[in-house]
């Protein structure tokens, strides 16, 4: 039987790379947190643009999952700030045109998404 301790992990994951999940839907934040933590990522959460900026100021994340619309507010300015800071950003959207963000973000995930796609994106940009 394979135990959690027996998993092969990349060095980046073993160091518990910090991932920031910026999403106003608490259930989607929980889904992201659980799946990423199962893969040994350190996850922080933000439900608003203000919380996201505070989280980035407190500790630079290795990458960010960013919802396009947070409580009706567009997250475009935050996206631009993160990109200027050199932080990889995966935009998550259920309503916006995916093509509109392809040139602005490192990756775009459409909602609904498979949890494995979330983990694969984290591995891609952190490791």
C-alpha cells in the first residue's frame, strides 16, 4: 500500500511553495485549498481585492489563482500588479471570455474546472 509519506515530490513542493487563491466563492476557495494542500502546497486565501493585496504584501506568493470577478469587482488591476511584480497568475473565470486573458495571464482556467487542472497549474508555475 502506498502511503502519503511514500509520494515522490518535486523539491519546490517539498518546500511548501506558497500559493494564493483569490476567489470570492468560499466553497471554491475550500476546494482549491484542500486539493493543493493534499499535494503539499502552502495555501493562503483571499476573498476580496483588498485581502489579496494585503496577503501579497505580507508574503510574496510563488503564484496566484485569481478569479476575474470578485463580488462584482473586476480584478484586472490586481492582475496587472501581480504580473509587473513577476508573480505567475492563473486567471480563473466562469463568465469572461477566456481569449481576453490569454495574453495577460500565465494561464486561464474556465469554471467549472477539474481539481487536477488546478494542481497541474500550481506544479507548472511553482516547480
